[in-house]
């Protein structure tokens, strides 16, 4: 448990180290906001054999960390400061520190790189676009038109009615969105860590930051955009995208081209959780990048 100082006092966040490599230490930032490091448990199948040291980490408010009931703490800048405090506590530095963020963790990783790049050896952005507005446009112009329009209308009506906690809402999303774009396999075949991890999302963080809709960002992150800052990230950087993702793979490739030392890894069979539904492309490409450092 790592102590973290905040404007509202000191709390503790949960971390777990796997492996030992003094030159290559990967800190993983989970999605959500408010999800958990459980969504990286599949890394155990790949990273140890490749000699990569890595750290699970549940951000403040998430499952195994302290869960203060203070909405003022669910702020992007505060989360960035939290990552910096965790880095210091784990004694990671520019000689060994690789930051990997997936989904919301990708936002956090980009934001950290903009403010604290001097501490990084490398950066990995997995399944997250650099602009909330462009993500919303992709959902509106590409993903939604491909859905059954009667189903989409019902989803939107439930959202308009503030009924996103209605079981019908989740049922529609699972059948018409999640199994196509979040974890691309039938629900009954979802890996247990996915079902468990998504079930542990803390809505008191997720809803105000992400927004109540699952088809885009509408919370406090709605106006977030770091597209214009990518060129300033000069450490080696890998961007990972997937053909069936909720994020536009063309934009993710573009992101990699904006960073002076960027590269792109495409997962042709994957979706948002490509680490689970396309591991055959995700992990060999990721491991190759990390070992090249």
C-alpha cells in the first residue's frame, strides 16, 4: 500500500510487483475511471517469461485502494499527481520506468507524459484517442450508425430518462456494443478477470468523469484534448489500436506519427480490451517494443 497525499488528506493505493528487472519496469494504469488493475491479469501469461518487471496498481477510489467519498478528488490533475507519487514510492526513474495506460489510463498516461516526461524511459498508450471530442465523433459517425437503429433509439431514450441503472440498458449495451467493441467474444466466453474487473468499477468516479453514457464521453473529461501536445513527447512511445475498438484505429495510428519516436501496433482481431480478445497480436508487439528499449 503506497501512501498518497491529496488536498483532502493522505490515503493509500494498492500496488503489486511481478518479476524483477532493474532496467525495465512497467507501471500499468487501468481504465475506467474507477476500474481496477484486474484488467491486466492476462499480462501474467506473457510478461514474466519475457523478463519484464511490472506493477499492478489500483488508482485511488478503486477496488483494493482506499475509497474516500469526496467528489473533489476525482480530478485529472490530482490523478496525475498520484501517479507521480506512486512512481517515487516504487523508485522508478528515467533509466527503467515505462508507463502503460489503457483506455482512461491512456488519458492519464498522456497527461503524465506532458507534465513529467523527464521521468520516463518510454510510454505506451493502449486503446485511447488523444481527443475526447474526436472519440465522441467516432462513436456518433461510425459506431452508432452501424447499430440497430431501434436499439440505439431505446438506449438513447434510457439515457435521456436518467435510467442507465435500468437492467435493460446494460442488456442492450452488452448485446449490441460490448461483445462487438469492448471484449469481442460472446458474453459467456468472457475471461473471468474481465467480468470481475468490469463488475468492480466504482460508479462514483466513473459517472462524473466519463459520464452516464457508454457511447462516448460526457463527464468532466468531455473537453480533454492532447492532440496538439503529442509532438512534445520525445521518449520512445508505442500506441496500440484495434480494428473493432471503440477508439478510431486510424486516429491511433496518426497519434503514433505525431510523436518523434512513436510507433503503432495494430490488433486486427481485437477491440477495446485487445489484451484479452487479440493477445496473439497485442503481446508479441508490446513485448517486442519493450525489449527494444
